């Protein structure tokens, strides 16, 4: 069971937003070696571990800690990518936004229809 404390332990002031850095942080969040992958790996290994030596608890504790890292990295990403939410030109110039929302790659819905997807 998880308990969510609804505020971060520390207040962070990033100063000025840096969209390039925010995009780099996306890899740390959900990339192959990111926090999401680590949380899932430790948690699943813990679920699969049956022993009396405490390894299961240790693995589940580490998986839970990795989830808290996701929240921290996610908060930093949100702060650095904030200009993309308020500046249309900046958002359209960003390659990740272009892929996900409007240019370069055709997105299809579950019926195979090409068109804009609402997320």
C-alpha cells in the first residue's frame, strides 16, 4: 500500500525555465534507464521474491522510493517545460510536441483513422 504526501519535501526554485533541459529530463523520467523503469523493475522483483531474509521488503521499499523520484523529476520537468504551455510558437518549435501533436508523424486512433488525437 502507498501513502501519498501531497507536497514535496523541499521547495525548489529553478530560476529561469530551460525547455531543452526539461526535454532531457524526460529521458530520466521514463527512458530505458529512468526512474519509471527502475520503480517497475524493483517492484516486480519484490513481488516475485519469496524468502525469510527480508529481500522482498527491501526490493519493495526500493521500488517505492523510485516512485518518489518520479514525482521529483516530474515536478522539475513541469517547471522547465512551462513555457511550452503558454507560448504556442515555442511549443510548435519543440520536436516532442511536433511528434505528439501536430507535425511530422501521422497519429492514428484505435480505429485506424488518421487525425488529431485528444489526450
